[in-house]
C-alpha cells in the first residue's frame, strides 16, 4: 500500500500528482489587493501645450455651441493642414477655462494601437481601479468610468480619425480577456466603448466626411476652410515673431499668403523657413522663389519644420500631408485617385466635368486625327483614359464617376461649383498630386491624357466659339506650362496653344497671344519642318501677335518669310498664300507704307478674282482691305467706290444681315465720315448697329465698333451730349464683354475723353486719358502705338488748358518715341510733329514752330502726297502763320487733333 502524502497546516497551494488537462497558474483569490488611490480633480489630459500664437478664427464659437449640447458628437472635417487639430487643442483649453470642473481627454485615433494607448493613459490619469490587472479590459474600464455621472462632465477629443474602420469593425476577445484575433465571446466594436451620455460630449477631427458620418450625424459636421486673409496675415506675422526688418511690407506678405492659399500649415511652414534663415532671407525672397517653378514650390513646401503642437505621426510638410491622403484614396478607390491625377493638370477653377468623364466615342486630336495618345501607358481599369473597350454601359460609368467625385469631395480635395458642372480644387493640392505622380513615374501619362482631352474640346477663336473659349482658356494657359515629351502629344499641345492664341488675339491679349504662338511655331518647326502648312499657320499667328503688340518690323520680317515659303510650297495663287500676302499688306499699312500696302492688296484682289471669283468671300475681303488702304491715304472717293462695290456684292451674295456685309457698311460709313458727310454716315451707322444687334447681339465687338463710330460721328457734328452717352454705353459693355484692359475698350475710353475735352470738361478728360495711358502701358507697353496716341491726346488736353510747357514736353516724348518705334516719316510721327509745331506756336516759340512745320509739310508731301488731307492741313497752317490769320490757325489746330 502506498503511503499517503500530507501537508501540514502551514502548507497550502498546489498538490502534486498526475494532471490530465490544462493547468491554470493564475491565483486570483490570492492576488494582493490594490492599494487605494485618491482620484485626481477634473483637469485637461492632452499631450500638447497651448498655442500662445493661436489666431481667433470665429469657428470656435460654432464648435463650442455644438459641443455644449448634452451628449453631443461633433466632427471637424477638412483638408489636411487646414488647422483642425489646432482648433481642437484651443477648444480643449478654452473648455477648461470656461468649466474647470469638466474633464478634457485627448485620444489619438489614427489606428487601433494608438487608440488603445490613449485609453490606457486616461485610465492611469484618473486612476481607475483594476487598470493594472493584466486581464482587465481597458476599453470597458474607461467606458464605465465615463458613463458614471458621479465622475462629472467630460469632453473626449478623437484626433485624426481618417480611417474609421478599426473603430467600427467587430473586436474579438481572447481566452485571457485581452484584445486578440481569437473569437471567444460576443464581438464588440471599439466605437461601442464611446458612451452616449448626457454629461459627456465627443469632438472628432478627420479629413474625410464619409469617415465622420460613421460617428456623427450630417448636421453635426463642421467644415473647416482655409483662413481668411486677415487671420492668415495675423498668423504669419505672429509666427515670424514680429522680427521684421521693415523690408517686407504687408502687400508682399499678402501676395505670399494668397499663393499659399491661406492654408495654416503652409503658412506656419513658410514662416519657420524664413525665420530660420533671417536676416539673410526675407518674405519677398521666399515669394520670388515660390513663384519660380513647380520644383521650387515643392522644395519649399516639403520643408519639415518642427512644430510642438502636431501629433508625432503627423507630417509637418503640407505636401507630404496631402500625399498620405492621396495614397489612402488610391488604396480604397483607385479610380478616384486617377480622377484627381487628371484634374491636377487643369486650372484650379472651372474644371468642366465633360473633360473628365470617359467618352463614349474615341477622343480624336485635332492634329491630323491622331488617336490613342499615350495608349501604351494608360491602364484599362480607369474611366479617365480613352483606350478602354466600350464594354461598360454609359450609366454605370456615370455612376462610377459620381462615386469618384464623392470620394474626392469627402476628403476636401475638390469642391463642386454652383453651376453643378464644374469643379474647383486647391492649386497646392494639384502641385502635391503632380509631385506624387512624378515620384511614381506617372506624370507623363496623366499630362498626355489632360492634353488629349483638352485638345478635343478647345475650338478655334472665331466669335461663335468665344463663350466656350472663355471657359477653357484658363486650362489652355495651364496646358502651356505642362509641355509633354511624347511627339504626338506635343503636336496636340501645340494645337491647344494655337487655338488659345487665336482666341487671345481676338480678345486683344497681346502678351498671351505672342507667348503661345511662339511656342506653337517652335514645336511645329521642329516636328513638322519649316514648310509644313501647320508650321506656316503657326508663324502667321506669331506675325499677328507682333502686329497686335505694335512690333510691326518683326511682323513684317515673319510675314515675308511665310509668304515666300507659301509661294514655293503651295503656289502663288493658293488661298493660304493669298492670306499671307494680305497679312503682309496689313503690316505695311500699319507701318504707314501705304503705297506698298496698296500694291500688295491689289495683287491679292486680282489673283483672288481670277482664282476664286469676283464674289468669293476672300476676294471681297481683299477688296475691303484695299479700300481701307485708300482710306488711309486720304483717297476717300476711291475708297468709297470700292466700299460700295464690296457692300453691294456681299448683300447679294451673303445677305443684308451677314456679318461681312455689315462690316462693309461700317467701312463705307467711316469713309463718308472722313469726307465730312456726317448725316449720311450717321444713317448708315444706325442701320449697321440695329442689324448687328439683331444678328450678332448688342455686345458683339462689331456692334460695339459701329456704336463707337456713330458716337464719333455725333461728336463731329457737335452733338457732344449724345456722343458722350453712346461712348459710355460702349465702354461699359466692352468692359463686361472684352475686359477693362482690352484695346477696343481703351479706344472707347479715349474717345469719351476727347468728347470731354471738346465740351471743355478738361479735368474729366485729363483723368480719363491718364487712366487709359496707365492701363495701355501695362497691357500693351509704353511704346505701343495705342499708348502713344493716348499720350498725344493728353498733350492736346494740356494745350487746350493753356498748359503749354506740359503739352510741349509730352508731345516731344511722343514724337521721339514714334521716330524710334515707327520711323521718322510714319504718318503718326508726322502728326506728332504737326501737333508739337502748333503747341510751340501757341507758346510763343515762333522760330522753332515754323522750322518744325516746314519739315512736317515736306515729309507729308513726299509720304502722303500733295492732296492728302493732312498735307493740305499742314500747308494751310504754315501759310496762315505767315499771314497772321488766327482764326485759320484755330481751325487747323482742331483738324490736327482730330
């Protein structure tokens, strides 16, 4: 018999033997009791200090109002870097100030691990009993503590809830009671441990509206937008520490803040960058660097300055902050990331949905119907490229597009404009997206797709396309800065710029026209060769741009080159060659070389008659151009005959109300006006205006031109009040339709100023002339012919006021500039000489006046001919001075001004 084994009374615990099954080595009944702890008083439990530089934004009152509601849950939603967490930090401290008896807890909610750690920190701080027990469920402990109204009021701030999945998915509990992936018991989500109770409120920060709506109601969302200009400037100045050496004024800072799109993180980043480099670096230098290029902007925005009040996982670079969101979107919905990729190349405003959605038909380029640009580098799973087979219905594609838009809107990357058909996005977001695409080797893929889509939609610059061109022109300007590498795409890019330059030309945008046209010319020369018709068209557009900008010598050189190549390549009588000849003739006319212009226009007209027919539109246009040249030469009878012939033929061929017929009627009326037949001119102008209003619209440029001509006719008739009313109407309509700085608008303003001058309202005239001059200098250049004409008009106003010295000084400036710009014998230069001579005469400088007028008479006889009105006018002046006929001098004075 085996002996028994026994333990004395002093022994306790495990008895040895054979064990068949698991052994539990935990002894709860013998665990030592926890030492009682004194709970702390309510306080703020937050890992960030208060920002003494915080700028009041007004939105805090709204946050307080919503969070003050018992049991509320509120979400701050906005783009990364817009200041959500900073607002939450300030709200936390203000809550403590307002209500010291309220607990404020901060929870890092970017992932499950950090969420759990934050709950443990809360448990440790408030000293929840049982929290140190390894088997304790920390979430349940904190939940129960928060639900206990005896603990007092509380606010829970969940920061960076950008992926709510870990909160709403079911949580499993293992055998040991700890969180694990082993299912044993009822599953429960982490969000269920956020109690809904009347003594507590929850504030959430997130970049995604969709994520927020898993936790709060729609009505409890607060969208955080970029700062106002005033608040942004205050933040910037504060972060610079007031350490301003005075060299950077508020205007420069304001420009920089606009460039940074008033985004708080970008502003703080810029201030830190500048402050670190002072005094060897200034705000102005930062702005200049920022505007230099995309690469430089990216470098500045990638600066990772240290910030004490940002989460350790959050990035201090706004570029990286947004790219993290972009990576997440690409993970959850790749097609939405593709849409953002495409949108990043457009202008930031007015992005049309029609240019973004998958087309049911293959999009064809306008350059020789080239298809499938970049087809080898575009995936088949996206709806934003054109190489996908049409196996998906239009309806499902539309649904997919709307879902993609919804995702991007939820992350505040884009917004929908009031019209519902266009989108808007932050320019810096576009930059960050393009930077990501570049880093991942996808920049060319989406650049080519953008160019392809835009090329298919951007029409020519004809009037009937203006509304469409106006909407797409900013995107064409954006395309101009996004030159592709692939050859076919490069030709599409050139086509975009060509049509955009065409529209810019019609709008009087000389700088934009020239910049785009020059790029078109260079690309087509390199790819297609100098003699290709598309290259010649590009060169011709550059010539038109030069003419618009008053660079007539450069225009002449280019037009001659185009003409010679067209003759060789296409033939002397080819329509394109004739167009080139007409452009060169127009350049001669602008240069005052009217004999050369006349010869060339005659050649164009005769060839057109033979090749195309007498009544062919191009032939009639050449006849009209010739008539204009005769008009410039003062051969008004000859001009009238030709104008009448063109007008009657167009009436028969095209109809009375055709725009070309109306142009002919307008030209004829102008000729009658120059002949002093003002009543006849008035009747014809009125007829043209009424028909133009009906046919073209009251705001069509041709209608406005006819109205301006009628106003000039009334002005010549001495009906200055009527002329003034009409000029004012033309100006206001031109400002709206064409822009305040369009040459036609400025011309109308100058005409109105002349009317004021004739009314004796010299102060009004002077003020308006000065405005026209300053705008012309900015828009066209100080030596542009239009600018010089306005300066001459202002000088005449000074002369009318008896301010002889001021008038003389300005006339001298105009004359010398015209000599340099146009040549000593250009008609405009000679007009300046005559005006200066008259001014010298009235200022008592007889000898100088006579000498200058003699030179003027000699030049005019040689250049214009003996019978030209201007030649006759200057001869009469010289004769009158010898005879001392003051009344004749006064009338000549007026004639030169006109």
